[in-house]
């Protein structure tokens, strides 16, 4: 879908410019377009899920510490989060010990088994959230079960280049 740089110009790109001789002049004021308050875009946030001591199905012993109702609630919470408008579900990550850390030093590629963090700090998954502001992203992060079950959620604005 083509988006107009200014709402009054419509979606037809041929209406965005006027040709005067060999010059093309925009049909809208750049200053108005650049400062148009109606054109405010939502921010994208990456929510990194740090599992910490969170019981997960990956660890049957830890998962068994939750009642059946609590386990169902965790699944239902993640399903509801993934269906929240603005959420792009991410992926869960395999256990930290399966990671390989890559560095380049003096032109040589060096690899190390595992992450370069304490296991409690390792990221277990992520999701993207497009929201109006940081408060909305924090509100969503607080709904992620890992946040209340011993882990933490790191919220970072996404910088698009």
C-alpha cells in the first residue's frame, strides 16, 4: 500500500508532485508535512523475555511446581498477549547452553559455547509490540507470565534505519 506523504494529497503518487519545466515541486508544504501532528506514528518496542527462575515446560520438574490451573493460565496469558493488537509474536529461544557466541578479533572468527551472560539473565524469547508510547509497552510487559514468575521483561524501543 502506498502512503501519501500528506493526507490531503491522497494515495495517488501522481498527485504528490507538479512539474514546472524540468522541476518537480511537491504539492504540499514540506514544513506542514514534517510537523503534521496527525501523522504521529506508533513506536515499535522489542520485549525481551528473561526467563530467570520462571518455571517452563522445558523443565518438567519446575513446571510441576505450578498447579494445573496456573499452567493453563500461563498458556492462556501468552495466547492473549499474542492476539493483542500491535503485537507481532516472536519466537522462544532454545536453552542458553545451546548457544554459540561469535566474536571477531584480529580478523579471526572466535566462537565460544554458550552465552556470555549468567544463565539467570539469558533471554528466553521475545516479541515486537507497536504502541503509542512506552507506558503501553510496559503495561503489556507486565502481562507476560515470566514477569510475575521469577523472570523479567526488558522493553527497548526499536530504531529503524
